[in-house]
């Protein structure tokens, strides 16, 4: 039994999109904390 | 590796090294101006917000191992190898609720050593200190050594110079800026790593499709697609437990739990886990593409940079250089800061000078950071080779501390006999199995033996711990 091409596509593109979203999320969080004066 | 075999000209490597070194040291000195006492230096004033907290949890866990070893895991253990590596994020997820509890039970605590001493007494604390210092120093030396080796392989910068510069830069800004500098630079480093991994990943996919990668693997190395790859499945458990043991015990993570603002710790570690979780797949799949792209791979541990440089040329090599440099710095600085705080708080303050003022402790912590840097440099200079096997050797030690910590934080009936016995028995049996069977079962067995002993002792214990004793650490 082997991993299918479809499964490989999902985990690879999923991981890259997930990374991109978390990068955007982090930047957004920083802006929010900066606005609220909550950064440290 | 000589200059001709490197994927980037040494001049470009030196320019990148100088630019980023100046950036980190400059920021460290700037942020260090706020630090007046040991509390400011060691815990950034206990007021870190969610954005910096989440980024530092993820960045510290993204070592050069993540960006370099994930492709190697994929090349040697296939799809399961990448997925096994992602389980290291469970340490961050499971530490999330613990971080909130640590902050609540120990509002004035400084280190994980404080917890062991107050919860289980001096004997358990002594064993913990031996285990954690062995592990932390091994990790520190292996990171610095990896820095020299990787910079040499990527750009031809001589090993001794690369190792010295990256270690010196991290020591300089950690000494001056303390945890605030470490966490601030971690934020920038985590964003650079994430953006770099995404750009490189999509760029590789623009040269070869996933279908082509799959077809090539089916034809040439079908074992890498095997759902029932035994060695890879064993790696899942080893990685998972090693990650849990490391995060649960090490002061790198406890210092952050103390430093995050009240109510932030749980969310920050959970978000850090979510940020880290996809990185091994996003960075690791590149290795699976090496066959479809016809990239020769003379050394498995260099597969990621080789594929990227082959596909993307000098731009890709520069991107990999920056990602690796950021990965190394984000872990080295955290280890330097956390280990220095542990020695300052647990050894200097508690054993030698309990009445030392906080300003003096800050200076001591800075000198300890410098001493750690010099020690690491002296050990790394001869380039004795890889320390990966020594890190695996530490697996049973960290695995044996999981249950004493978890039960000690949540169960009043968790006892000193259980903690001391769990750490000694677990590590002892685990090390015997390390030599008798192999590294891949050592952590698993150490954790299991420790669990049985700790749970049995807790079951029969009549003692009931008073949680208020944990708040006496100030």
C-alpha cells in the first residue's frame, strides 16, 4: 500500500498554504498588539 | 567542503553574514536598554504579548534541524519521515495548558529548576540539573557546530570562522538584550523562515509537479511512498516523545511561560505549535523532488540546499542561507539565555548568594552567557564531528522527566520518591536499551518505565502537596 499522488498533493500544498497563512496571521497579530500597546 | 563545492560564493556568504549579524546585534543592544534588573533581563519584565509569544515559541523550535533534517528525513524515510517530524509540534500543543498553570502556580518563578526544588526537594532538583545541563550544553554545542558546518557547506566560509561569527553574534545580543532581545529577534527570524520556506516551496513546485514527483518515486524509490514503512513509523514515537520531554523540562520553554503576560502563555504555545506544524512538510518535500529533478545528492543532510540551488540558482541559495542562519540564531540565542538563567538562578542565587540584589544577578547572568559562549566555542573549534548521536543519547534523560513534571504540576499526590525513582529508573533502563537495541526505542522505553514508577508511587502515596509552596520562589 502506498501514499497516492492526491494525498501527496494535499499535504504539500496544504503545508505551504498553512505556512503562508500563519505568516500573515503573525504579522496581523503584531499590528494588533502594537495598536493596543500590548506588545511587551 | 571547499569553496568550489559550495552552492554560494564566499563573498556573498560573508556579506549576508555581516548584514544579518549587524541587524541582530543592533536590535539586541537597542532592546537591552530597557533591562534594569535580573527579572527584566531573564524574563523581559514578565509582560510578553501574544504576537511575540507565539512567534518565539515557533522560532525557537525551528532549529537548523527542522530546515535541514526534515528534507533528510523525507529522503531516507519518505512521506512518513516528514509526517513523523511534524509530531514534534505536539510538545508545544501539550505544553500550552501547562504554561498557563505554571504561570498561575508560580507567579514569581524564574526557572524549571525552581519547580523541581520547590515541588520535589533538593535530590530531585540535583538529578534534574544534571540531566538538563547535559542536554542543554549538548544541544548548544551541536547547534554551534551545525552553524559552522552549514555555513561552510552553503558558502565555503571556513568552518571555524562561520561557527565563531554565528556564536559570537548570538552571545553578544543575548548578553546585552537578555530575553527581550531573544524574543524580539525571534519574531523577525520566524517571519523570515516562514516566508523563505513558502517562496522556496512554490518555486520548486513551479519546476516540477507533485504528480511528477510521485511518478518518479513510484518508479525509483517506492519504499518512500510505503504506508507501512516500519523504520519511519518507529521514528514517529521517538520524535513525539523526544519533543514532549524537551519542551516539558527545558528552561527554554519554562522561561517563556514565566515571561508571557498573564493569560497569554496557553494561547501563545498553541499558536506556536500551529505555526511550526506544517514546516517539516513544507521544507521536507523538496528532498522528494530530487529524483524527478535529476539532482545528484552526494550527502543526504545537504539534500534541501542542493535541490533549491539547482532549481533556483543563486537566488535559491541565498534564500536557503538566510533561512538556515535565522533557524540557527533563533535556537542558539534561546539556549544561551535559558541556560544562563538556570545557572544564575539555581546555582549562583539559590546555592551561593541568596541575598544577591537583582542588579547583581543581571550582571552574573551576562557573564554566564559569555562563559557559555566561550565554552561552546572551545568545544566546537576542533570540529569533532556530528553530535546527533549524543543528542539521541540524551533522549532517555529527557523522556524520563515527562511524568515527574506532568504529575507534579497537576497531582497533589505526586511524590518525591516517584520523581526521583522515575528519573533514575527511566533514564537507566532507557540507556541500557539505547546500547542494547538502538536509539529509536530508548526514549520510548525510558518514558514508559518512568511513567509506571511515577504513577505507582502516586497511587500509593499518602502525601498531599500544598500548591502554595510553589509561589515561594521569588
